[in-house]
C-alpha cells in the first residue's frame, strides 16, 4: 500500500497559547492539525507550579477583561477570569491611595469620579507641607511639590485631568492610537503635558506593571494600547493559575491533536523533522515557539531583546489588609514593581487558611532577592514579613519580548507559502498579542490552503527505530 502524501494538513510547532489558538481556528475550519511540543506540558511561559496546595505562576502576566481575543478565541469559552479590585492601589508618602477606573456599567467613565473622590480628602490644615523632592523624568531631573492631598497623582486639578484623559483614551479607536507619533513611552508621557508627579506617581509604575518594562523604553503606541485596555476594562487573573488558559485551549482541541515530549529539529514548507519520530509530512508548518527557539528553526528570524522578570511567592496566615488589590509602589523605593495577595483575587491558588502573596521584580534582581523583597513588602503592606514563608522564587531571563520603537505590531506571520510563524514576538508582548498572532497566522494558512478544499485525515505519528 502506498504511503499517504502527508500525515496532516498543518503541523504547529509549539503548544503555547499562540500555537494552540491557531490550532483551534484551523481545526474548526476542517484542517487536520498536529501540535508538537518539546516540553512535557503545554503553555510555555504560561506555567504554574504546584507546591503544597499553592498554585504559583512563573511569570504571572496581568490580563485585562478588555482583551478582545479572550472573547474571540475558540476554546476559551470556559475561561474564568478573577478581577482585581477596581483600578490599582498606590503606596506613596507612607499611605495607600486608590486610583484608576471603577467597576460596573460606568466603565472608564468612572475614572474621573475616582480621582475626584480621591482629591476630596485633603490633608489636615495644620499639617506641614512636605518638602520638595526630585522626581525622575526621562533625560532630566526636576523638582515638583507633593500634592496637598498627599496622593501620588498630583493636585486635585491634576487628578481630574488624569481621569478625563483615561476616559478619552478608553473611547479612542485603536487605529487612532497606532497613528500617533512613536517615541519611547517615558519620553511620550513627559511630552504630553501631564505633571511629573502624576507621571512618576501613577503612570510610570502602572505601565511598568503592564509592560514589564521599568525603564519605559517600550513604544508609546504599545503603551497607549496598554493604558486603553486598563481604562476600558479590569485587570484580572485566570482562575487556577496562568496555566489554566493553555490547558483549556489544549483540552478542547480534537483528541490526538496535541503531542508533548516531541522535539522538532528542522522545518520546511512540507515537513518537519523530529528527534523522536523522524520526518512528518504536511502541507504547511506554523512555528509557534518563543522568538529564540523560532530563530533556531528559521535562520534569519530577528530575536528581539527581552525583559527579565522575577516572581517571589510568599505565604502567611495573616494576610495584609489590602484585599484583592494590585499594589504598586509610587515612590519606587525597592525592587518590587507590583504585588498582590493573589489568594484574595483567586482563592483557588492557596489552601484554606493561608494567604498567597505574589510579588514581581522587573529587570535584574538584587543579589539576595528574597531579603530585599521582604524588606520592601514590609513597607508596602505596613506589616512585618519576618515570619512569612518563601514558597518559590522564579526568575525568567527572557520573559517578555521588548517592544522598543520603532515596533511593528503586525510583524509578518507568513514567511512564504507553506511556512508561517506566530507568537507574542510577532504582535504585542502580551497574552492578547500572542492570541492575536495565532489568529493572523491561521487566517493566512487558510487563505493559502484554499477554502472549501477536502482536507486529509491525520495519521498517527510515525515511529523511528532507536539504536540500541
């Protein structure tokens, strides 16, 4: 009997969310698809470690309910998102201040009411005004007074301006944001006329958390998209840990689609070669790995720089009283960029009676990262952390692809007919970007294969005898 011309229509290399989302669209269109993953589990960087009943994310990127691909991607209908408390909690001047959008039907329009409410709590008339201090602005040093309300957002007028700006941003079409002049995000903020206190006390720590870029070298267009998502939605986490999203995608694909523990060593337009099963013939190949692994299979593919991320997980039986808030440091007084009692956001991440505190350090971590993080957390939460138990310290050197200007948010996913690539390095460096790049890649493949054509029924993986 003659061997079939190919084992599947499309082979997807990599079972991260980009590849899995593309596989869903392909299989939904009747295209037989085989997903090959070198690791023994799906998800890539969206990994969750289980320790003594805790669920600990390796990177823990923040999601937003405003991400359209979370609603549009087939297979994610069962995804449960656990939102943080509205807006963010800022630690500045030794106090906590609520800032940002409000929950409910008002959406982004509530931002203006939020900052006005914050401005309505002035300092005591008898209290002395704090001294002026330098505030970092890209390229220069300036001094500005602290606001009379003691909030990191500036004066009441500054806060009202910020609220109005967030409201306008939430209603601005993405196409208009992408047409703006492109600068590094820090320079763009300084050029827009907002007070330095508002930039450094709120926008800088917020964008650092959203982009994993403490220096704000990210393209201002990408920063505007991140702020737009913040202003029009709620920050959230997937229930059960970051791995819940890729596991849901993998689990709702047709049986036998995903194969883990299969390492691809080379690709072409009509086949892939694996270390375990030899050659697998197909009609198209989609490389859906991280940028560095993709470049090893596709020589000449550009590998962007990456932002390192370190996540430190602690547990305590006496949780800090910040509730389900994302806490940012407006004073930038230590290594922690943002932290949260994530068990208050998603109770499934910790056993009963225990609190899980997860904190993110951006850039190069300090030598004794746990000690430095504990000291910083004691100031941020206003409690002793001496008895907190360290569950894990996860450092990922290449966690998030950098998006420095000029940044192409729609890098080509079709290299040539039969060979495609997707991932967060082809779009924006977010879960939304990874899902959308998979969407674009599957659309290109379907266009090249031709709509309505009869597709092949996938064969089992071939076996290659191993030498003794």
